[in-house]
């Protein structure tokens, strides 16, 4: 009678354990219920084992039983190890990105922004349950990069009130919330998500003015050589607003100008325009000058602009930089487009190791040897030693062969192509002397960056690896947005293989005729030998 009762208790225990296991997956929220069922089942199984101890002793006295038990224990140990590994892996985020350009790894810019968060940021994905996996994978990258990032995943069909609260327009939308501000992104691309984070965490939108009136590059144009539409879009993604400034009509720089850009003027600025830029710089303005070299000997010099730049300790050369290293051929260009891979230490070019930037038709820009007191400029981009600054512009325009000639004033490389300066603005009260009680008010800084080329951020030249990053880093440094100075997300490589008609014929010949022919010939040879 006792044996029958213990047998029944044992079967009840097994049923309770299997029931707890099923509830673990069917109702994962009922944690206390399935834990209690599992505990009760194990107690019942233990009672059965104690009540049938004689049978167990007799069973394990056999050699076959011991071997069988050892095998079962070994299987259980292996399963336990696998479960433990899976448990640990589920709580440790580690991935390996084997794509050619690391397109599934967060860029340096994104990581830098996330690590700089001071307050919590929530990313909520709205998608049907069956399509949630890609969004979950992407947001997990962001959450792993910063403890301030929290994620949530909502099916709008199951929770329509939440979707209505966040004004979700479509499935696949991600709402990014920070300090009461909300940005919505449709899709899970890193560029879109990171740009939304920049906007939602920025206190205000800074304004950039592009000076117009002298044939400068047009931010609205899609032209390959003179258009800046692509860089205009990139600036908008980094939360800048863009406007045009015609100093000829109104020779004053607006007070809301975070940065003023002079992009490749074809003629010199007039005295009132120079005075407006000078007044803006003296009170702490930020200006980016990009001055192209003369196209011909008849091109009028930019005398007033170059003189203004010289006042800030930077010399603009009257030359064209030539590079015979052959690196330009890597991007389909000739010696007239120097490729730079050397960058003296500066926040703009930090982490630019081995990143190429290309400058079509560029002149030298160097720190002045006789700079005014307190205005010491710094080089940020240099060419290779195989380059030189050619003074004979007429020979280049007439397509006559040129070479390095030190006697004619040519300068041997490396050649400086860009220079920067940051110093206290002249038009402000002097800084208090050390040790006085005058306090330490915020000092306005004047920042100037000068490039010897205005075409490197044009639409047709952004394909060069580092051109866009260099331009955007320059603007962010001028605007004093150091958190945005970094290497930005890369676009996926186009890995398609394009074949001409001859190549297609050889592929067909190899795959349809040669390979099957080898198999048939091998089979026939084997049959013949066995025969």
C-alpha cells in the first residue's frame, strides 16, 4: 500500500515539474507560480526516492546501471554547461562585425554622443511583433554603448493608445525621447537615429551663413563641381540651419551667426564687406575661408581677403600644389589633386589616422612666420613629401610641363593646405590679472579656419573618404560643438559585380561547359579503368 502511494506521489511530482516548465514559456510573467510548482514537484520526487530507497540501491548495484547513470549524469552536466553559457551570453553584449566597412558597428560619432549623455534617453520602437527583430538588434547596440539609453518595444496594434500618444505615423517608427522632447525616425539606419539624437539633445539650433555675391559655391545647387547641396543636407542632419548672407546689400553679419563661411569667391570682397567680417571676428566671430588658387594669370587676386586672413597669422600662397606621388590615381585623379593622409594634432582631425582627403586644385595655406602678437596659427592638413607648391601658374594654365624648381620660388613638400587659429576676441574687456578678485567670466574666442581649396566639399568630391568628415568637423569646431567632432557612420559598400559581354561569356563557358565536362570526363575515366 505504501509503495503505491509513493509511486503516485512520484508521478504527481513529475507532472508538476513538466507543468512548471511549460508555464515558464506560456506565461513568463507568472514567475512565482511556476517556481512554486517546480518546487512542489521536486519535493514530491524526493519523497518518492526516499520511499523506494531499497529498489534504488538494488538498481545501482548492477554494473550496467552504474554505466547508464554515469552517461545520464554526463549528458546533464553538458546541458547545464550549455545553459550556463547561454545565460551568461544573454547578459553580455558582444558582437563581431565582419563586413568590409564595419557597417553594423556604431561609428565613433555615435559612440561619442552616447557616452556624453548626462540625462536618460529613451528609444521606443513601434513595430508589429513579427517584424521587431531588426529594430531590436539596432537599439541593442545603442543601449550597450551607454547606461543612459533605455529601450522599449511596442506593437501599435496591441497598444494603440501608446502609439497615439507618441503620434506614430507608420510601422517601423522609432521615437526618441529626452527631457520631454521627442524626435521620430522611420527606419533603423544609424545615420538617421544618430541625427535624431543630436536634435533631441541639443538645446538650440545654430545658424550658419554662406556669404554670396562673388560667385561662391551655392548650397542649393546639385552641380557636381560648384554645388554644395549634399553638404548642405549633411549640415542640416547635424542640427544646423543654413542661410545666405549678401554683404554687398547689408554689410553686417547677423548677431545669430554661429559660423560664417566664405566658399570659393571668384572675385575679391569690397572694403565694406571686409569691414563687416573684421568687426564680426573682433567680437568673437567664427569664419571658415576657402580660397581657390588662381585659374589663370589673368584671374584677379583676392587681395583684400588674403590681407584680412594675414591679420590673423595665416599666409595664403599664390601657387598651386602639385603631387607626383601617384596617390591621386587611387580616386581617379591626377597630380593636380593632392591626396592628404597626414594631419598634425588638432581636434578637427583627431582620429583621422590613414583617412584620405582630396583637394582639387589647391593652394598652400601656412601659419605666418611674422604673425601678430598672440595670434599663432597651426597647420591641420599636409601633403606628402612628393608634392611641391608650384609658382608658375601660367605654365599650368597653358598645360606646359612643370617640375620642382627651388630657384623660381617653388616650395618642396610636405605642403600645408589648411591652417587654424583660436584666440581671445580683441573687442572685450581684458582678462583679470592672476590672483585678483576680478572673477573669471567666459571669454569670447575668435576662431578662423582657412583652406586653400573650396571644391573638396562639393557634391562631386564627397566620394573621397574623408572630405565630408573634414568639412563637418571644421564647422563643428568653429561652432564650439566638440561632441560632434568625430568620424561619422559609413554607408554600406556597393558590392555588386558588373560584367561585360566577354566576361559573361567566359563565366558561362567555365560553369556550363568546363566544370560539367571535367566531372563527366572523370567519371568516364574511372569507369574505363574499372572495366
